[in-house]
C-alpha cells in the first residue's frame, strides 16, 4: 500500500471522527429544537382549546345567570300577584267579618229585645194575676218574674254600654 494513500485514509478517517460526532450533535440539536417547537405548538393549541372551553363555559354560566335573573323576575312578579290576591282576599274577609259582626249584633239586639218584651209581658201578667187573686203562689211567681225582668234589663244595659263604646 502506498504511504500517501494511507495518510489520506488516516486523514479522512480522522476528519470523519471529528465531523461525524459534530454532525451527530448538530442533527440531535436540530431534532431537539424541532421537538421543542412541536411541544410548544401543542401546548399553545391546548392552551387555546382550554381558553375557548373556558370562554364557552363562561358564556354558558353568563347565559344561565341571565336565565336565572329572568326567572327570578318572573317569580317576583308572580309573588306580587299572589300577594295582591291575598291582600284582596284579606280585605274581602275583613269586610265580610264586619258585615257578620253587624248582623250578629243586630240579631243579638233583636233576640234580647224580644226576650225583654216576653219577660215584661210575663211580669205584667203575673203581677195582674197576683193582684187579682192575692194568692201567695201567684205573688211569689210575680216577684220572681219581676226579678228576672230586672236581671235581664241590667245585663242588657251592660251589653248596650259595651256596644256603644
């Protein structure tokens, strides 16, 4: 073998030993940069997707909040309507109670008046009979009738006084 060829091969092999690792380092660095770019791009896409999802969720929440607000207004309107109906019903009930109270007072007055007249009629009849007969039993009955009439008139005066106030 020719020594100059051997030197050329040795030089070539030495150069390859220097160049190949450097080239390998450059290729690996290039691939690493490319992988980093792809990873950054994927991360950016994930972040954008997450932002869009968050934006959609926020829009959904905002839409739901608006719907709840609308429904709350509708409920408030319904509550106001129910309150008005209840107030109207209470007013009608109050008027009816006042009417019933007036009727009750009138009936009570009428019944007491009729009772007073019946007691007075009985007392007069019993006293007339007692005066005509002078019978002790008739006199006792006339006295009891007068006492019942006086008792009724006293109770009626108390009721009349209470109703006047």
